[in-house]
């Protein structure tokens, strides 16, 4: 049991610069300071704390600041194996990992960040997850947490290595949820806010993704092949995909197994941008069935599909508003392309504009669209 104590300027040749917690050990800490500790091993990490398989660590009100894993992962904490780590009201800031997880790296079965914890200004120098990286956690809880200004911006085009998940990144199929989470001003090459890989189930509630930047695709969220996404009562705003697609959200090649692989309800997409690519608010391509209910798309911008770009899947919209979105070329409100089937009911497209064609909606060849009780009002197409 450690209370109001400090571990500062310590270093380890391998793992656990500040503290190494062995298997079966239980540690309870409160109001602790872990600062400027360093772990130099390439196989492990944990600049401040390394929690070994089978350990139990409880952290309440602790500060992890300016720690480093100079060759490994987990600038602040590295959680391995069957360790159980709970951080409540903790602050993890200015930590750096050479590989993954600027603040926190977990391969554990149970990790939680809760109760107004803050993860900010952390960096994954050559890997993924500027704030948090999970390689195999099966029970990851993120509730009442803010992720601010974390980065994973490494680029090695020769090896095809690109930083993914400015705030949060995952490497394997897991289920995770975000509840009352703020993801703000994070940066990565793919997934400025969050990167979700194949076969991951993502549930988002009462969350804000704001002002995140992806150099390529997925300013707020990048959901890769076969991911399942459910999002409720959340806001996606001011995010950018600088050179490719999906200013707010990028989804591609999802699983369709009889249930919607993407369910979006009571969401607001506002002021997201993919001006060099498609889908200012959402880009979705591949065999995915999407339901969008009771949601709004305001003032989003994309080269094609200011609000949304939909291709090669099936979509069902009900009570959706697309207002004042801008398609630089085609589809101010949305562009529907490829082998797509779209059903829209009791929705509105208003005050959208396109530089060429389809001020409200651009419908491509072979696309099927069914609409009922729709409003198309004051949309504008400027092409000659």
C-alpha cells in the first residue's frame, strides 16, 4: 500500500523504470507521483510501472508524468498477461513510448480507466496508440475519461508502417466500449482519434470526438475490415482526414451476419472535413449494412459526399437530417456509389451544395435508392 509517495528519475535496463510488480503481487496506490522514470528494454517497457502476469494494481488519483519506454512500449504503464489494473481519477501525461502505447500498453485480460481520468500529450514514437494501445485485452473499460492531444504519427512508407490511433489503438479482435469519453485534438496517420482493426466490436455511448486529425483516413475513427460499430448519443465534430477519406468516421469491408454491422443512433456529425477525399462526415465502403437513425449531419465537407459517401453495401436511414454540407465536386449531402442499396425514410436534405452535380444527393450508376416522406429543399449544384 502506497499513499502520497513519489517515484522519480529511476531507471531500469529492461522493464519497470519506477516500479516492477511481480506475479501475484497486489499493489494499492493513491495520490502517487511517477515522474521521469525510464525503462530501456526492447522486449518490455513500462517507463513508470510494469505489471507482470497475475498481478493486481489499483491506482487512485495517481499522476504518471514524463516517463519513457525508450526501446519498448508503455511509456507510463505496461500491463502484461493476466494482470488486473484499475486506474481511477488518474492523470497520464507527457509520457513517451518508442513502440506502442505512449501512456499505457496492455495485453491484459482486465484494465480500466475511469472516474475523470486524463490521458494527454503522450506519444507513440514509431508505433500505434499515442494514448493507449491494447494488443489482446478482453475486458477493457474506458468510462469518464478524456484523451487529449496524444500522437501516433510515425511514417515509414518503405516498410508500410504508419502510426494508427492518436488516442487509442487496438491490434487484435476484442470487444470494447467508450462511455462518457472525450477524444480531442489527437493525431495519427490512420484514425486520428481511434483505430479499430479487423473483427473488433466497438460500442460508443455519450462520447465526443472533437478536432482529431488523420493525415490519411479516419479523422475521428478508423474502423477496419469486419469491425462492428454501435454508437449512441454522441458527437463527432471538427475532425479532419487531410489527404484521403472519412473526415469524421472511416469504415471499410465490414461483416454482415444478419445484424447491422454499423448502428448509429442519435448522433451529430458537424464540421468534419475530407476535402481531398470522400465522405466529410462518414466514408463507408464494402459489404456492410448500416442503420442510421435520428441523427444529423451539419456543415461537413468532402470532395465527394460532403455529409456521407456510401458504396457497395446496404444502408437504412430514418429521421436523418443532412443540412449545409458541401461536396467540392459531387454530392453535397451524400454520394451513393457502386453496388449500393439505400432506403431513406422521413429524412431531409436541405441547404447542401455541390461544386458540380448532386447538391443534395448524387446517385451513381447501378445504385438503388428508395425514399419516402423525404424533404429536398434549397440544395444547390454549381457545375456547368
